[in-house]
C-alpha cells in the first residue's frame, strides 16, 4: 500500500509514549510496519516533552495512564507548546472518561489498546495526512511577502469575530507581530468595525447606548431589517507586508465631522462606550486617520516582531 514515506519523500516520525516498554515497542512496531513511519519512544510525559523539543515528531501516540505526567496532562502541554503536533490516545479499558477529557483538551483521536493492531494504521494515515497538509500550508504561508484583500460585509455583528480571525491569519503568515501586538491589532479592528456597523450604517448613536444599552441594540436589530440601513455594506481593505499592516474600513452611512470626536484620553470620556473604543484604536494602532466625511477610517500598525529568517 502507499505510505507517507512514498508520497511525501520523507519518513514521518511518530513519538510513542507508554510507561510499559513492552506496550510502547509493540505500538511502535505496528506503526512502522503498517503506516510507514519511524517510531521514537518515551516512557512518561516529561520525557516525551524532552524528545519533542529535540526531535520534532510529526505526531504523538500516547498512553493515558502513566506516572510523572499522564496522557491528559501531556496532551494539554503539547496543545499549549506545540499546537501543530497532533496527539492520538491509546486507552485501556476503564479510561474512557479520561480519554474524553483529553479529546476536549486537544487530542485528535483515540483507540482502545484492544484494537490497536486493527485500527492504528488507518488512524495514523488520516492524522499524518492532515498534519502534512497543514505543515505544507504553513511553509507556503511563510513565503508570503505581501497580501492585499478587499471585503464587502453585511451588517451582521456575528461575522466580525470570525472576520478578524481571517485578517489575523495574514499577520501570522508574515510574522509581523509578537503575540501581544497581534491581539491588540485584533481589538482595534473589532472596535473600528463595530463603530462602522452600528454608528455608520445603522446610525445608532453613542448617546442612546450610554442611556439605554438594551434600547440601543433593539434599534440596531430593527434597522438591520429596514431600508435604507439594511442595504448598506461595510467595505474593508487590508494590506499586510513585511513592514506593516494597513487597514481601510468604510461604511455607507451619512458620516460625521471627525473634528468633533471627543478626546478619548479625557477622563470625562473614559467611561463612555465610544470613548473606550476610540482610546483602544488610537492606543493600539500607530496611525489612525478619518476621511473628511467621517465614514472611512485608515489604520496602520508597524512591525513589532523581528523579521523571520526561515524563508
């Protein structure tokens, strides 16, 4: 049968973790014989982490019940420190509840030891194919020098968190920002998009929100179904290159006079919803500017991370 070694040109490494050396070697032998991998071994969770740091396996196959650090704890650590390495669980009878917890913690699959020989090859084939595809995608994204995108969004606030994740994928690919700066850019984008949606397209005022938050959101919900508000759209341009991330967000509302924006740093305005949003945008972005009619905001954030040298 076709193996990963044949299709990928290299032999994937599988880290097998089990405190029983006999069970550990058995699982490794099955994986090498039927799934075309090279097995490497560890006998508890702490040793496994040391092996991962040194040898960078393509996947981990771990027992659940182990001393020092069990399979659940190991899964959690791998998820935190090596999120691109998939973890498969081996379970003994009676450990199903712990297996469920480990799946929730980030493991990608599990199989009882009683059916290891029958099921392991297919599970490994599926998991390693997905891991290889993800690795190739990340390698290609690491070659990305610049990307410009244009979006047209409806007035649905539920779309915004997922939309920001899409924008942040480009930031990850180019490696522009450290973790904190990446989060800050996301926060600033969210505030700017919500302002454009609620205050721009739906013309819901900050004063109403300050007086009655429920009435504010009820008005927004109603106007999302009424003309002319429901036909308006948000236009977003995003450009990411090796030096900075630049964004333009435009709504189709009537606009406002940017010169009359309240100073967000004034203590009198810090408690206001609009004041908080403006403060976050101006604090987290390096440059912020509105057009003359007030229905477009331009934002720019310069690189904070060191340029990568891996491509």
